[in-house]
C-alpha cells in the first residue's frame, strides 16, 4: 500500500486497537479461569 499522506496517526490507531484487544483477551482469560475454579469447587 502506498502512503499518500491522507491518514495521519495510523500507527496510533493501530496501537489503540491492539491495546483494546489485549485488554479484552486478558479479562476473558481471567473470567474463564474464575469459572473453571468455581466449577472445580462447586461441582466436585
């Protein structure tokens, strides 16, 4: 892709999207871990 100079701050947009993705991923993993721990406690 050619950079025609019309999109300024594309790197910061990409970084913000990446940060949101990583945050959602982190909290999803934590939520799954909590659910698994609760299942182990209450269903055992």
